[in-house]
């Protein structure tokens, strides 16, 4: 009698593992991307990541099969611009900041947007908690080490871009469905790849770099997107969002294992505050919707 129950639990666990795997892949992909910095810098690395990710998602999704009658072009351009800003400035930020610190600052964008759009004051509490966590990361938790202000500025611009991504993404997803991600990356590629070419010239597409660039794109796009497509129909939206709130924790792990980035105990506590604030914001939004 226990075998069917265990089998059912195993099936229920698979979507959860898929979301966790997706979130981990994003952060380990960012850690691998830093391997491109000595050759092409963060701008070149973001250009290669966006270009290959766009090509992969176009092949996977083929958005032209479900083209809307009246495409929301302005929303799509806005979304692509925000995608370009989020990736480019995040890659610029992690040139100066540990991965876990940068992704935690970036989380302020969605949290602040949720607070501005919410009807209950508890959302402000989550922003305050996240802000306290950021203070532990860049101020009190720095242990006397100087945190590069330019890295914080880049991370904040990435946070603003992610907030815009959420706003534009709702309109684009309603029109293009899952094809919106591929199309927004195409717009982002048109914006970022020319800058990468101007900065690096033909060296941006050196054959020696392509395997690592392709690996970054697979970890940052192909695998996460496939995992998320599997998990989304099988998980409540709130559960999905709570699981993705673990992203800063995976960023810390990826930074430690792959880049040797070590944070103080107070900084780790700051990242934990950001994770709790993200989860709390998701849970509060669920309560608002039920109310």
C-alpha cells in the first residue's frame, strides 16, 4: 500500500526539483560567464550570452508559429530593452561585486515594485527587511573591506531593469505566450551585441571562446527554460515564485564553489534576509489575491 503513495510523492517532488535546478543553473551560468571576462569583458560576455540564448530559445519555442494578429510592438521593445539592461548591468556588477551580493541587490527591483503595487503595508516591511539585508552586505557586513560603489550602481540599474521586465512581461506574455522570452532576447541581442562587437571587434566571436559562451547560454537559457516549462503547469504560481526566491542562496554557492568568493557571517545573514523578504512578498501577494 505504500508504493503508490511514495510514487506519487516522487512525482510531486519533480516540479520542485525542476525549479530549484533552473534557479541553480542561472547562477552557475553567471559564474561561468566570468570566465569570458579576461578575453571580452563583461559587455562582450553579456553579448555572447544574450545572442546564444536568443538562438537557443528561438529553436526551442519557434514563436512565429503562434504570432498574434496585433503584436504589442512597443511592449516587446520595452521588454527587450529591460532584458538587455538586466543582463548587461548584472554582468557589469559582478565584475566588481561577489555574485551573491549582486543578485541580492538586484532583488530590490521586484520587491520594490511589489510594494508599490500592493494594497497592504506589509509589503513595505519586506522592502525594509531586504534593505536591512543589503546594508549587512555592503555596509556593516563588509568587515572593513571596500565595496566598489560602481558595482552597487550597476546592480541597482539591473534591479530597475528587472522591475521593468515584470511590467512589460505581463503584456508580452499575454500576446506571445512562451515565445515572449525568445523574442525579448532577440530585441536585447540587437541592442547589446553591436556594443560588444564595437568593443571587442572580431575577437568577440573567436572560436576559442565559443564553447564557453555556448555553455553559459545553455546554463542560463536552454536548461532553465526547459525546466520551468515542465514545472509551471505542475506547480501553483505562488510555490513557483517562492522557490525562485532562493536565487541569492544559489548565487552564494556558485560564487563560493566556482569563483572562490567568500562572504562574512553578517553578509550571509544579509542574503538570508533578502531571501526571506522575497518569500514573504510572494506569500503576501497570494494573500492579497485571495482577499
